[in-house]
């Protein structure tokens, strides 16, 4: 594994070196496109809009608006005060291009786009193999792995998630061939074939036989769980469980179905330029860097199997059960070097067909999803439901983008560059003075910005950055609170005392008392923003003991105490009478928040992220919900995150402008608007802000920040 990582790192450094060399060219390209007003993408967009009427272009975003929009889209939060100053120091003609490159190298870029792929792939960290799969996707983005390569790994992976995290995609659907067929077509091709599992598709050309033939690629894959170690893995067997005709028809005989790919690959009389460019790019990469591929480690699997047998053989279960013999029998039925980690030739072939450069659905699906993520809606909607009968608003634009995605080697960053350097991305929303019909048609034509709210994670982290909650803004002990803790106490009666005196050896163990803060003091509906951060590096590590230690180091004292109490509560309790008593406990309520993109995903149903649209990812077509709700309003108005972000702590730089010897209230108002809205305040806003600070600067600033955090301007992207 170490050798593989070293080779992988060489490949990553080579790609970054190429990216560095192309930076200056990209700066010139973006600068010229800004001066001329149109890029190649915009020309295709204008061609698609040629016959559309009643369109009105949105205003061009100024530099600070562009900074805010790009920061939210690329790194998942508003820019910090330091980042604003750095941006304004850059030369005006090239600052946008320099900003794009700077955000690509930002540590949060990988986190934010991992969330994008996690939505697309329906990754759940609480599912079997979900945690390692999420960490693997995170690592793949960090290494600039081409998306076609990542997709092939996910579709064809075989073994255990501990050794090959990509297998988490197969385990997510329990290696069920029917579920995997529906997921593969919908996730990677943007085509919904699930209806054809039971009958010929009523609104498309797919027949039930097409679905079964495609499912046959997964027909020999099995999910296996070792009954002793609880290890879950996939393996390949000889028997194909995809049989035709369907069982519901109760046929006398059912036979295995031959695997067949129903999607026709494009044919050309002459090789098109985008395929020629891809071949050149891949040739340069393969000649410059060793194109090593990761292989499964059988040695580690064999070692663990033998260790499990050795441990089990030391014990004999009651009733004549022999774990040693049973485990050996189980292992004897599996050809470890043959079946257990045997690669699936069918799924390898399917992975090649799905990601083939002449399969237009694969590239088209990804660029449409990316376009929807950055522009607010897809060129066709829903983004996972394309068919020949689907309405495509901008076919020329879509065709150009999918070919470009192939030509650049399925590179995520290159496609983001293409979109964010366009004139269309730089357009803001039309104001309320424009007729509603004109505004809607202009947004659908992408000549005006689409009204879209930040995704839940970006809103969460933006509030934390705006309120300086990424670090402690209060000294230790400044926010001590007394809360009531409810404890369960065992009542010892006289008989129990007598039993203890007569036979102390048989006396039951007195349970440790448990404590839980009362709802009115902490927790409940007020504090719905806490979660445990993930360590992606630990999730990819093979040493499970180190994983646990690293994970525990990232948890707060309160979380560790809660886990300790939960463990105690799960232990057997002595029978008898109990009572509940309330005691006072002093806590230092000085919160700070880490990146929400590092939280276990998806969050709990009542968590801030879920309230603001994060999907549960437990079914296909489960998209983010951008609709407003009363729960969102209440969480912003009364939630702990907003409350703590509004308060002014002594460790904040703005504190000195409000109370210190260098008190400067106008500057404090200006700094607040830059920090929260990424713009200068108007004269009227400055006047209103100063009026709030007049009587009590600290309390007035808390009121001002609270009002700004709850405004549409803060929550919505320019």
C-alpha cells in the first residue's frame, strides 16, 4: 500500500505541475474572456438562446460579489476577512483567475466537492463500508483522480471495504443486482430504468428484458458476512442469480440471462477532436508517470483469517459447538485465492462500457449535474432522468460541455474552470422591478442568475465564519452556566442489606449513576448543530485500533462522556427500586464549530444540515430540498449557532473597535458588513448600524449581526 501511495503521489505532483504551468495561460484566457464578454461556452449558450424571446440579462457581479459567490460554490462558505483583503490586493485584471486557482488549492475545496459526490453516490457513513467509501472519494478528489477512473473503480471493486474502500458502492445496495442496476444507470448515466425492473417502461423505450440483461452484469456478485469477525465483503461466484422470465410470472423454467449493455455507443466516420484530445492527454500522462494500479492484498486477508481460526480454537462453546471446526468448514467452502477476491470480469466490462468515451450519457450526466450545482438548475431536469423524450433547454451547450469533459480527461477542476469563467456564471439576479415572467424566462435561459440558497453545509460554515466560531472567542470560564442534571439512584432496601451481609459473593453490582442535562438547560431543540467530526485519513487506515484513537481525539469531552454513559446504560442492571434526583452542575458553554463537511453524513433528521435540505441518501432520486420552511426560520431565529455567532466575544478583533481604547464604531460597522455580506455598507446602512451601537456597542452589535444573519442577503448566493 505504501508503494502504491508513493506512485499515486508522483502522479498527483505531476498533474499539479501541469496545472501550475497552465495557470498563466488560464489567467490570460479568463482575463480576455472578461474583456471580450464571451467565452466559448457563452457562445454556445447564446446560440441556444437565439430563438428565445423576452430575455433580460442580469447585472454583472462586481468583484466582491464574485468573490462571495465563488467562495460559497467552491469551498462551501463565505470568504473570511483575511481572504477578502488578499483578493483586493490582487491585480484587478487577473484577480478572478487567481482566485479560482487559490480556491482550488484551499483545504476546503476537497471537502465541499466530496459532499457533491456523496449526494450523487448516496454515501451514508452509517452504512456498511460507507465511512471508508466517503474517505476514498475525498482522497480521489484530493489526488485529482479523473472521474471516469473513479467510476470504474466503484462499479468493479471486489473484496472488503477495509482493504478496498471503493467496494462500499456495491455494499451500499447489499450487492443486489436489481438495486445496483437501477443505481448504476441513474447515478452514472442519468437514466431512470427502475420502472423496467417490473414491466416495460411506460414513458421510455426500455423494456423489462433490457433491465434484466443489464442486471446480469451484477448477477454473480455476492455479499458475504463472516459470522465470527462480522467482516463484510463481496465475492464472485459461478452461479448467476439473474434469471428470465421474471419470477412473478411463475414460469415452469427460469434460465440465467446473458449480460448485455443496452446503451449504444456513438459511432463516427472520422474521430472527433474531443477524442483525439483525450488520447493525447492520456498518452502524456502515461508516458510521464508510471500508470500503477492498486491491487487487493490477499496476504492481509489470509493472515486475518488464520488469526480468527487460532483465536476461535482456544474456546469451546457449550453444547458441543466447535468454533474452530465451524470456521474451518466455512473457509473450506470458499476458494480464498479464487472466489473471495476474484475480480468480476462482468463488472469490469460494465465499468468500461459505462465510462467509455463514446458513451455520451456518462459525460452528459456529470456535466449536467455540475452545471446544476453551480448555476442553480440543470440543462434538463431532473438531472438523473434523461431520455430521448426529455426537454433539453440548451442542447448545443450540453453537447459542447460533455465533449469538453471527455477532452480534458474527465477532470473536475477543468470543468469547474469552464463554468465559473463564463459570462453566464458572472451574472447576478434580476431585481423585483422586472416582470415575473421575464425574470423566470431569463433565469431558465441562464442569462440572469438563479435565485438559490446556500446548501446546508455552506450556510452552517458561513455562520460559523461570520461569527468567528471557528475558534474560541471567549476566555475559559467566561460562559459558565449552572444546569440541572437528572440522575438515577438505586434504592437499597433492608432485604438487600441482609442479603449483602449473609452472602457478599452473590451481592449484585451496584450500577454507576448516570447523568443527563435537563432539556430546558441544554440540548433539545435549541442545540441541534453538534455532531462528531470524521477523520478521513483514519477511515482509510488499515489499523483499526489507531482509527479508534484518532476518532476519539476528535470528539469533545461532552461527547465522550455521553458515549461512556451510553455504554454503562447498556450493561445489566440489578433489579429493584430506583428514584430520580436533580443536581446542579456547572459547565463552561464556550462553543466552537468545525467544518460541517467533515461531519458524519447524512446528519440526524433534526440536525441543522437536514433541516436545510441535506438528503437522507437512502433512496434514488433523493435530492437536496431548497424549499423554505418554518423550522428553518425558527432555527435561524432561535438556534444556538446563530445566537453564538451574533454575540461579540473578547477574543474577536471587532471587540476592540467596540470597547477598547481604539474604539471606532463606524469601522466596526464597515468590518461587520464586509465579514457577513462581503461588501461595504451604504451610507444609510452605516447610519442605522451606528444607531444600534449608540447605547450599548456590544449588545447593539449582537443585534445587528443577528439581523444580518437572518436576512435573505446572507443566506442566498449573489
